[in-house]
């Protein structure tokens, strides 16, 4: 389905838009505010629903300094698990909350039927779309061969149905010991045939140099990128991320590598952290920090409040030039029983939990990393000639933006305004066009 513009035939001019200067390409603007990184500019939307020059005499709407962001790219979600928490229940924190959540989720697999999966996965994409997400990468539990997987069949249908609205990628999520199987090369060929990505969960002490080297060789042979769940623990002895970087150095793997979680870095000594981050930077690994599930699960224990935080060392990564970004991860399942695929909520959490107050300094890199890590190259910028996929907020600075949920935001897709609740901002755009 392709969205068609519902603006006037000649296009539209959005005046007085405040945009992160790091996310605006090829558009005339004044100087950016050095304290916020925001720049005030005009955004033209052409008659084809793309950013550019509208026809002469096209109507103009003054946004009066309101913030406009590109559509969100959500690089790490689990659509096949979403909205199952009412069936699975919460982990109680008796032992490893992560492994308890895994057990609860695996027990729910028989409920993932032909009727159940499409309904929940569709709900997830629909919610993300209405919140302003333009591209998503979802992990799909793949214990069986991908070609026989019901989750992959449902996902393939979902991807076709949402083409032109939300770009979707699938990751075949498996435990690292699958790399030992004689049939692993065939699994990789099937994943490539499904236009997917190899996904690897590394439980504590499960990674070995031989397994990782085999994984990267098979992925390279099949032309696949690799996406990890790694070091999802506060155990300082966890070494999966460092072993991944070492394996990339040994094998020369040149595909994209995205590492999610990496919580154990927060427990490392300064010397160990410095060494590992140096290897991660050299290997070109992208990192997805996942604040919601990590702070829900890490240091979770029955009968007491958490003492240690679960989010990875984002600030230190940024200072080392490591490409890092944020993603939704789990939504209303055993790993995180809240949320609704709203990337603004994720960013609000990241800023507060990671003390990332200087939003203007890192927001461009955050968008850039999510795009580069996934290959969603058509998204993540407000650029001349790009699709007019924009999210408009009734906020004029970062404090305004990150203090409220902004349920009244305006989402524009290829020049079309998505329906939403009544608001003053929506009233501004509700002009009657002949």
C-alpha cells in the first residue's frame, strides 16, 4: 500500500520548523542554536509527497518554532512476543529474571498460532506506525528451520502488507550453540532466501572462539548481517561482546554487526571497559541500548528494590565514537510488560536513565547508527528529495519534547497526515483545501 498525499495538489510549506541541524540535509536554514543543536527552517513538501520545492503559491503553515523530527527507525523489537504478558505473567526475580522471562516466553510458544501471531504482530506494527516509526527490525524466535517457521510465514505476509508504510526486517533468533550444528550453513541459506538477518542469543559463558568464527564464516558465505543479544547481565565476568570483536578481527567479517543489550559493561572495571570499548570501536560494531527491558530485568529480585542499573555504558561509548542508538525491544511481554512501540518514550527513558541531557549533541548520531546498523538507508533524515516522513511535536525545545508523552503529535507519511486525537497542533494543520 502506498500512501498518497492529502495536502493540496501543489504541496505545502511548513514555516518555522525547529529541526536538529544534524538531521537536516540540503535545506536552507539559519545558524543552529549552539546549546540545543536545533535550527529553525522551512520544510517544503512537494506535490509528490517528498521534501522539496512546492509549487509557486502553495499554502504555508507557520509551526512557530515547534520541533520536527524524521520518522523513527526502531532497530530491535520482538513482534512475535508482543502483547503476551497477560498469558505469561511477570518474572518474579527468583534467580535470573532474564532466564525466568525466557522460560515464561518459551512456555507460551504453543499459543503462537495461525490466528494469534498475525493479530498481535499487526497490532505492534500499527502502533509503531501511528507513533511515527517508519522502519523496524524484529527478532523472530527460530528454533526450527526458518523455511518451516510459522513466525516467518506470518512475518513475510506482514512485511508485504505494510510495504510503503513501515519497512520491516526479520532476524532469525537462535542460541549461539546452533553454530555447532552440521545444518547451520543450510539455516543461513534459508535466512538469506527470506531476506533476513542471522540473530544470535549468547547466554552466559556460551560463546567460544570456535563458535563465533564458524558463525561469521557461515554468515559471510550466505551474504548475511549478524544481530546479537549479548551480555544481558550485570555479571562483570561476561565476555561475549569482547569475544565478538575478537572474532571479527580474526575472520575479517565485513557485514553489519549489531550488538544489543551489552549490560555487563556497566559492571566492568575502568581498565576492562577501556580495553573492550577499544576493540568494539575497531571492529565497527553498532550497539543498540535497550533501556526498558534492561532496567526492568536487571537486578530484579523478589522482595527488594533494584540497586544497580541495567543500561549499558552509553556515555562512554559515545565518547569513543562507537555508533550507539536506542530501540524499543520488548513490549507487553515477559521481558517488559509495558510500552506500546513508541520511540519517543524510549528516547525519554534513555535520556533520564543514561543522564544524556545534551540531546542535541547525540541525536544525529543516534538516528545515523540505527540506519547504518540496519541498512534502512532511505530513512532517518529530513533531506531534499526524501519522502516527507515527519513527526511534528507541540514542543519548542528538548525539555518540552522530553517532559511529556506528546500523544497529540502529528505524523506525516509521504505527505499524508495520519489520523489522530484532536489537538491545537492538529487544528493548525486542519485547513480546508479546495
